[in-house]
C-alpha cells in the first residue's frame, strides 16, 4: 500500500489507520504551537521515514495566530486555518504522509470546531479535500447521551467530506490546554477513569452508520508527567471494548480505532501493549515541550552575555551571531526532533511511511 506524500484525508486516511492497526504500530500525534514545532515535526518524520499526525489544541491555534490578536475566539479559528495551510504547503515536500487534526474540544469549544468545519467545506469545494483530516470532541464531562448525540451531529457534518471524528469516552486525567482538571488518581470515579466497554459499544452502534470515527478511551492515562507509580495504566481495558464489539457485531479483528492520550512519560511496555489492542495514535505534548525548551535554556546558559548585551560592555565584542533567534530556536527544534525520534521507535512507526 502506498500513498501520495502530503496531507492525507478521506479514504487515504482510512487506509493509513488500517495499516497501523494491521501492522501493529501507531503514529505520534504531535501538539504544535507555531512554525518551529510544525517544521520540527515534519523534519523528524522525514528523517525517520514515518508518517505523523500534526495537531493543534485551541490554545496552540490561538498562539499560531498571535496572542496579540484582539479577538481571541477568532484567533483560535484563524490560527488553526493558517497552521493547516502551512502544513498543506510543506508536507508534500518532506516526503511523508501527514494527518491534520485538532485536539480536545469540550462543550464551550464546539463552536470552534464548527467554524473549522465551515473552512473545510469551502476547501473541499475547491480542492476535493477537507482542510483538516479530523477533529476531536471531548465531551467526556457530559452525560453519555449528550456526548454521543453531539458527536453524531458533528460527524454528520463531516462525513460528506470523509473527515473523521475523534471522541472521548471516560476521563483522561490531567488538564490539556484548559480542557480537563488537575489529576488526582485516587479521587476519580473508577467508571470514569477506565472507559466502560458498554459505552464504547453504544458509540459504535450510533456512529458507525454515519461515518469514520476513533475513540480516545481511558485506561488510567493522564496528561502530563507524574512521579513513577502515580499513574496506573491498564491497557487491557482497551481489549475489553474491542472484544465486546467483535462478539456483538461479528466483526473482524480490531474494529475500533483507538487513541492513547497522555502518552508523555508513559511506560514503554504499556505503550506496546496498548498498540496491540488497536491503538493507532498516541498524543505527545508535555515531553516535546520540554525537549524544545531545555536546549534553548542550555543555549542561553552557554551565551549569557548575548542575552543581556548587544555589545560586550568590557571588550566591545558584538553578540549578534549569538542572540540571533534562529540560533536558539534551531536548538529547540533539534531537541524536539530528538524526542520525536524516540517516540517513533516506541510506537514502531519508524521506517514505515506509506508515502511513495
């Protein structure tokens, strides 16, 4: 199976998801906030011959547009559109397949997603492809009925363009760009922390006739990095959901396309186990944020005077070459690339790009 390099949508995306599940590997879903992180994600994917998911939270999209934009809600929309256009322009030239996705959107952010679907509809009319490959609705704080009915409404809008919808069932601990709450493993209802297979079956029954969707099912995972032993992952929960759908509908292997949120800091054996149960996508954000920031801090420590003076007050040495933003931003990009290379190895996606 081969695909044209660049942003993949529709049937190409569905084939890519199936290739991941049947091949026993997953794609890194990289949260980006600007051209530096987008370009580093593309560079890392090309260097490792892997396909990749580039995604934006509402805050990341707003930052892309510029935090000085007076209308913050409009910035979230236009930033996401601008970011998508940037990726569409460059992805093909990096020679890998790229999935464009937006991350967590709770009830108050549903209008953000609706407006992005408006832009995809306009893009689809012009090009035959949606602007984004997929979007996520995270309505896990709502009742299962409200969650799924709103997901069904959104998928009905997206399905004619063969876009995919990611839904969340259960609660992924921690907070992701204003969505969610601080993590407290011992005080979260077990039925919420670990997604119930019956809820997943209910989602499957409702959404499958409408269009393509994936499920961010909770199995004890959290956003962020916590001290060892504080996070209790149970990937076998995912297998229970797959088994229930298979036994109910007599489907083939891995009928559900599953998503692993809170991948940063996770145990590698738990990542491997989750992939074996049909996880095709793992989000990574906290680790890549640190991987970008640490080399920048190291660079500043190495050239302290350059960040205080344009010219050395003692000997007149000019520091332009040291404080040039391209120097320290590049150091951040290189750290970002290095951390993603580790993720690609953990997920088994290195060397497996479908782009030809």
